[in-house]
């Protein structure tokens, strides 16, 4: 077993220290003990178990853009990479403008008919009107 990285793990990325090449383990053949790998540029290969143990390897983070082995053009993914700065993360969110539905009442609250809403009785409205008339 490779003392630095241990046994091969499917899905784990490794870096070959001599070559600087990154690869991912894609499978392990139980009968032959061969370790199937795919390099970042898409090449497929096998490494014998006894060779694996002698390779100078280290664990590596998965590449930011894992499309390298898939031979895809980033434009085919339907997104474009945009660079963001710390300022982008501190700006407040912008409200999403909404349109009212046709059935919604768009009358400002100050102009609503308080009698129709049941908030005032006719008597209290007459009293308020009379009090306003006396005050003027």
C-alpha cells in the first residue's frame, strides 16, 4: 500500500508528484488488482496494484473545473464564469418588483372606506363629522 495516500479510493483525486499530473481513480478491478484512472485531460489508464504502492502520490482536491476529462467546452454547459469580489457579497439584495393581480385592491390604505371595512359604525362616523363641524 502507498504509505502517503493509502489504498486507492474510487472518486478520489491524486497528484503524481514526479509528473505533477492530476488523476482520479475511476475503478478497481478485483480480479487483476488493476486501478483504473482518468487523468485531468481525459486519458484513461490502468496502474497495477504493486506499481501503485511505489508511486510518489499525494491526495489532491478535485479541480474547480472538472470538465477537463469530459472533453467539454465550457460554453456547452450553459453558464459563463463570472468573477465576483467581496463587494458583490456585501451588497444588499435588490427587491423583486411585483405586479398586483387584477383582483387585488390597489387603493392606498388611507383612502379605504372605513365603513365598508366594518371598522366604524354609522353613529361614530356621524359623531366624528359633527365634532369636526363644531371645531371649524
